[in-house]
C-alpha cells in the first residue's frame, strides 16, 4: 500500500508540474517580446536623411549637418554622413547602433573625437575618417571595436604616429594613412599589435626614412609611393616575409643597395617606376623567386656592363612586353633602347676588381674587427665563413655583418671566429675571390719585433663568349666587328712589415725599489696595530681599577655613626618617680635615660627616621615597622645607648 501511494503521488505531481512550467515559459516569451517592442519603439528615418532597405541603410550626405542627427534607427547597418560640417564626435554618439557595420564620416571638418565616441559599435567593420582636420590619432576612441577591419585616415593634418597607436584594434586588416602631408615622425612601435594587417598605405606622406615595419608579419600590400627615399638599404623590409605587392613609385630613389630585397621571399609585384635609378646591384632580384611583375620605366638607366645582368634577368623571368621595363638613357648611342635589348656584344666587360683586399689579422678576444673587401658598388659581395656559412648584406647575424662597401664587420670577436674568411665578388663578366686569416687570441701578443707576410690571392675568372651567348641569349644585332678581350687569372703576393709597439719591461732596480717600498708599508702597519693593542689593554686596566675603588667607597659609606634604639616592654604602669629611682641603680647614665609616662595616645616619632632609615607614618606608631600593629595597649620605655655599649646590628 505504501508503494502504491508513492507511485500515485509521483504521477499526480508530474501531471500538475508540467502545465505550470509550460505556462511560465509562455509568459516569459511574451514579456520578452513586449520589452523588445517597447525598447525598439517605432522605426522612423531622420528628416534630414534618406533611408532604405527597412531602415538598414541611412544616407545623410551633403545636408550641411554640424553634428550627428538624432533618431537614427537602431537596426541601421550602413550610415553615410560624408560631406557635411561635423566638427566633433562626442562620447556615446552611436551607442544604440549595435548592428552598424559601415560608418562613413569622411570629408567633414572633424577636429576632435572624444574617448568612447564609438562605444556600442560592436559590429562595426569599416570606419572612414579621411579628409578631415584630425591632428592626432584618436587611439582612445578605437577601444571595443573588436570587429573593425578597415580604417581610413587619409588626408588629415596628423603630425606624428605614436607607439601603440592602433594596438586597440588588432583585428584591423586595411589601414590607409596616405597623404598625411604634415607627418614628421613615426615611432618605432607605431604599428605594434597589428598582426592581422594585410594592406598599409603610407604614400605621399613626405617620409624620408623607411619606418619600422617589422611587427607587420602578415602584411601583403605596401604602398610607399610619393615619398622621399634617396636610398633603399638592406633590412628596410625586414620581417615582411608575406609581402606580395610593393609600390615605391615617384619617391626619388637613386640608389638601391645590395641585397635590399632579400627578405621579400613572397613578392609578386614590384613597382620602382618614376625614380632616379641608373643601375642596380648584381643579382638584386635573385631572391625574389615569385616576382612576375616588375615596373622600371621612367628611370634614367645607364646601359653599361652593370646593366647586363638586369637585361638578361628581365628576358628570362618577366613575362611581359618591353614597354614596362624602361629604356636606356645613357650612353648616347644606347639612348632609347629597351633594357631587354641590351646584350654582351655591346660592351667590353671584365671581372670585378677588389680594390681593397682583406688581410690577415691577429686580434685579442672581445674586440671589434674588420676585414676589408672594397669593390665596385654594382657588383655582388658575399663572405664565406670558416664554418661554411655565407653572409650577404641582408644576412642577420648577432655579431657579424657585411657593410655597404663589402667590409666584413665584427662587433665582438670570439675564439671560435679563428679561421679563413673568403670575400666572393661577382658581376656579369665573372667573379673574384680574396681570402684572409683571422687569428683570435685570449690575450695581447707581447713578443719582440717581428715581421710577417700577408698573402692575398685574387682569382679572376673570365666567361668565354660561348658561355655568355648560352647564358644571356643576346638579341641579334648588326654589329660584327667586336672581338672580346680576355685576361688571365692573377695571383698577388703582398708583403708587409709591421713593427709592434714597444712594451716596457720592468728593470731590476725598479723591482728592488718596489720591494723596499712594500717592506716599509708592512712595518708601518705593524707599528700602528701594536699601538692600538697597547691602548686597548691600558684602558681595560684603568676600568678595572676604577671599579674596585668605587666598590670600596660604597662599602665605607654604609657605616655611619647612627645611634641605636632599644625598646623595653613594661608589664604594668610605673610611676614617674619610681621609674626614675629604679633607672638610677640599674647603672644607666642619667644623660642617656628618658622616663616616659604611660603611653595611651599616638606620639609622633619622626625624629627617629634618620637614625634607623625605617618608613614611619607621619603621626601613627602603628604603621612604623610592624604593619599589623594598629594600637598601643601597653606602655613602653625607650632607652638610648651610645654605639660602643650596644652591639651593632645592620638591617
């Protein structure tokens, strides 16, 4: 019965609970719908704007607005406020536009954007602020724009880009900073945090030095045209391994140093048109394996031996017509010819010459060192290290680097750097090598005068006409009278004599003087230590004597000429006369006896304090030496004696 009752109750409870839960859910859904309708309110388009697509697109352009209009529908996804007279964006202006994806504020007069101006725009994808009057990057206004992909700040009078200017929007993929004509400074950390950036425009910003772009590891397109870069050096694009398109047009570039593009392994398009380039270093584009589009037109190219490698490379790797790749500007007989038409038959070229060959070097550890290898600027220079590593201008080594003139520089040499270093120089006609031995020691050499030889071997390799024809495939020309000249390999032996600096060796007299001076110092030190010990012992003895004298003085001062007091208890009252008669025969002198009557009252005995040193009460005998005594019930006789008649007792 009990089990049956539990089953019945359980089924009844379930039957009642399910309808209640269902009704509660329906009520909550209805309340939510009512609240949403109340919060949304009627969707009306602002009177100064035009709306479409059920208020999702609002256009308010060219309306002479001085501020953002009120009443923009909350479901707006596209808002265009361009070409107005808006001067300031206040905080929380767009807080209710949670679905807004595109906000266009370009071509206004915006001078200030308050912090929090874009609060609530959690879905914003594109923000356009170009052609305004902003003087600083409004970094504080970009917070909480977690989905922002495009930011347009072009053509604003911005003067500087500080560090971490865009670190609040790491999702940014396109950043347009072009035409910042008043830009004077770009911080080293200006682009920190933009790991996802794909496109960057820094064109027409009057930039004179290449900014630090290393944090942009995902950058694919870089626009640097319209600036002032006289030179492009190695490492200018360090870290941009994902870069595919690079535009450096109309930037007054006159020199591109060796290995300047070595880090751009993914580059597909390179535009160097409208600059002042006359030649390029040998094998400059060799690391660019994927480069298929190269623009070199409108440059004053000097078509000589240094341009031969470029003509051959263009014919082999650039599948475009000849109009894209520029024409010769000099010499006069070559002017107007396309670069791809230049061939070996037009020039008499020779292998590169090493003007300043490296020499053997002895040096101590932890010092700076250099191995010279000065060559013509358009030849290719590489160094072969003792461990087999090949270094170029663009190589990254913690201590060793190749300078622009080909010199191998050591910021700090170590013992492991000892070995033979080979400088390898290459141009279109051949190559030259020069080696030197670097000896690193743990200490400076200190030997007598000596001479040593430095041997420099320069190998010059010429390419035969057949190899040149087969490698560079020259375009047929009508010139047939040219006969190439050949040179032989040469070996240069250079002998130099160096006299090391004279190192002074200490003489015997100097050694004796130094020893004598040391002995005198030791003697003086011993004397000073002995005096200090003697003074310390004397002071200790004086302290001991002083302590004993002080103790003896204290013992003597305790013995005083105090008198003693003897208190005799009397069993009964004695008359004054009898007391006097009895006291006389007892042998007590009359001077020292004092006869007292029967004592019933409290008597002041303060006169006895100095003699006995006890703490007496001002007018009570009961509080004298025995605190338990409070009354005097019996008479007493006090007799005084001289010190020689009474045995001395010290308390």
